C-alpha cells in the first residue's frame, strides 16, 4: 500500500520520486513518473501569474478599516491609541499622526474606552458631543484567551441626521397645527382631488350642510347627498369662484367659495369653503355694531382732539355741552369780544379761562372782575385805575384792571349789574380801546380781549331800558349760552366722579365706590344752583361719609324729597279735585316751608330763589314755622 500526496509544483521545480524495494516498487515509480509527465503541462499554465493575481485580489484588514464610513479607534491594554482610521480623523478633526501612542483621554476628554478596559463590558449607542459634532459610539473590549488586551470604539457622525430629525419634528408639528386649524375653523372646509374624490372635510362642513359625511371620504363629491350643483360646476371649471349660493334640504342657504389647487401648474383638486348665510348675517350685524362703535369712538377722539387742552377743565360729554364747546373753541381762535350767558353756577368763569388759555394771548395776563362784588362808587377806579389825590384815600397812583390786562384778556363777570353811567364808560373802551384813570387826564391806549358774562337776560334789559343797546351789541359779538345742569343729566356721573376725586385728594379721604342710587337721585334733581351746587353737595357728602362707599344716605334730604315728589301724582293734593294753579303753588310752598323752616333751603328744593319763596309766602299769607 502506498500513501497519497498532494504537491504544488512550480515551474522549473525538480521532482524526484524514489522508492526502496523490489521490482514491484520500481514498477509503481515508473507509473507515477509517467502520470506526472503526462498530466502536467507546465508550458500551458503560468503559475507565477496566478500567484500575482491572488496577491492583488487579497484585501487586508488595514485597508478594510480605512475604507469604512464609521470612525474607528483602537487602544491597547494601557489605553494608548494604536489605530485611528481616516473616518475618525474627519469626524474628530485630528490627524492620526498626532494621536498614535497617546492616551485616549488626552485626545478625547469624554472617552470611555478606559472604562471598557476595566469592566470588559460593551457600551452601545452612546451619544456624545465633540465640539459642534454629535456622534453615536459603540465600544467593545478586545479579548484573547480570556484576557483583555485592548478596546475598540466605532462611531458615526449624526449631526446632519439630528438636524433632519429636528426639521422633521417641526414639519410634523406644523402639520398638526394646520390640522387643528382646519378641524376647528369656523368655516366648513372640504378638499377634493382632481378626480372629484373627497380627501378631507372638517366637522364644520358637516354642520354647515346639516349632514353626516364621515363615511364619504374616498367617495366622489357627486355621490354625496348634498345639493351642490353650483359647486360641482365651479369645480369642473378649475377656476376660483366666490359667492356661490346653494340650498340645503331644509331650505337654509349656504354660501360657498372654491379655490383650485395648482401644483407646479398642474390642477390637483379644489378646496371648498362653506358657511350658512344666517351665520354671515349674524357676523354682518356684529360688524355693523363694531363699525358703529368704531365710528362713535372715532368721533369722540376727533372731538376731543379738535379742542385745545385748555378745554379739558370742562367736564362732560353731552351733546348740549359739545355744541357750546365747539363755539367756545372757535371763539378762542379769534380776537372778538365774547358774551357768555348762563345761570349761576354753570361755569361761565371756566369757559372764559379756557377761551383765554386756548388763544394766542394764553401767555399774557388774564384779569377777572366780578362787577357785583365792587361798590358802584369804587367800580370805575377798579376798572380804570386812579391817580394820587383823585379822591380821599388815593395816596398813590393805582393801575386799573384794564391796564393790568393789557396784552391779555379781561373777564367781566355779572356785566348786567353795572350802572348806566358805567355802561357808557365801558362802551368807550370797547369802541376806542382807550380810557383815563380816575382823576387823571392822560389817555391810555390798551390792547385787551374782553370776555363778559351774565346770568341776566340782557335783551330784555335792553327792551326795558336798563341796559344800553349799543353796549349790548358791542359785547354780543360772539354769544355763548351755557346749558344749565338739568339739561345735561348725562354729564352728572362724570361731574360726580371728578368732584369726588378732587375733594378726596384735598381732604385726604378715600371713596372707592359710588352707589347707583346716588346717580339716580342727582340726575332727577333740577339743580337751581347748577354745577356749583353739585360740587357743594358732593363735598358735604364726603365730609359726612364714614366709609369707602358714597350712598344716598350722605345726600341732603331735599334731593330725595324732590325725587319722591316727581314720582307722586300731585293732582290729588286737594280731594282729588282740579284746583286753580295758585292753590297748588300755595300748598307746595307751605309744605316746603314746613319741611325746611328756611326760605333759602325751601327755595333750593323748589328750584327758585329764596327771595321768590319769601314773596310767594307773603302773597299767600304764609310764614316760617316757629321752633
């Protein structure tokens, strides 16, 4: 028996086959030699070329590691870097020549390869930041014969992936947001594709059409139970349409708009917006209300802005007051003489000051004189001044009010109470703008704007001959008539709040709330003393008030009585029988005198002067009750 052998024979190799034995061995060797010579054609096969090709086709481990996309770092058992591939250089930004042989922690502070060497445990999917680069790292120990001889880390740059993920999250959130907008939109919204198939509809669309279409997604719009012939035609036209009207089964009209969906110039479907016409009518009503409010506030703003800030001292928003303010502001922009008519307490002095402060004379003197407070024999000296020795007590020269007002404005209050002689002298000033001091002979020229005021009917006084007609016309260039407070009750709450704030500040008191019955009582009162009386009443109420609430208990009794009288039927005063007017007047005055025990208080309650009450009482034989 002979053993078989496998041989690799190179070109020009010498093969020697030998055997010890007899003829049988020689015979076998002869057979083998013949086989070798016959089977191998060394001329046809180039063995060196085959070896070269095999060497060329072989891929080494180093080449493989350098070619992969992931970064690879290998450390030895001392945690020193022995391998650092090209991808690692790119990701970390360090050349391998700078790191080979260094401790891993010297290169990467957050390297955990040392921990792997100690524990022998793998770490998978560890997220790390290297500068602005984010990586995912896997680490494994290198174990041979149950001994850890090193560790390997493979990692991948996921910075771009995270950025894409963030964008994807944003896109998803945007999609969710738009989805919510569509779901909760006040309009019904339906989307169909280019084939007419319903691809989306929101709950409001079902509500608008009063049908359930949840199962209609994927169906053709024509197969739905909707009466939308005009919409279908609009969809087929592939053009936008506004104001399409269709009717529900119950007769309610639906207004729809359609908008084609075009992507890169290609028709991809239609969006339908629907709403009940009744809802639009409600919205239109709200819009009209809003427009009315805007118009009102705009007019209020324009009205407030058109006047000089000097008129801010005038409190109120009533139409009657606005009309007067309009005239007063126009008067302030001229140099003409102004005559202010109004009952006592209506604010004639405030208007005069506002007119002066809003004029071009605002930085010049404003001199005020109440003609009724100066005795007749001293009024001329007060107005025009006097020279030394003009009369007893005139120990030195004294300028008058006109002289002091030169360049500015003089306000002559209660002008209707001056004598006829003084009217003549005042007329000269108005006409000539000149005068002489009492006792002097020097004529003084002045430049002064005159504003006069009165609570009397000067026209009637002219008719009666108690007031000069020529002076009246000189004064009445721009007449301004102030409305009494009883004609502007809507201004009372504003005035009350103004006076409460003003008086509380002066008196260092606090009023946080004003009860509604206070406004009700004050607005029902006839206000013979007008705004001045209102201010006095509020001052009295605050002085007597102990808490933070101003209520009707703080008001004078006669105000509540006035409201009570207005609510009762006075025709039943005398046995339910109609009596002559004087009988009612007598009974009312008698009741007022009994209640208030004072002509002054009774007059206030009745809206007349105390002198009138006294005369009426005398006429009817009434007197004040004793005690």
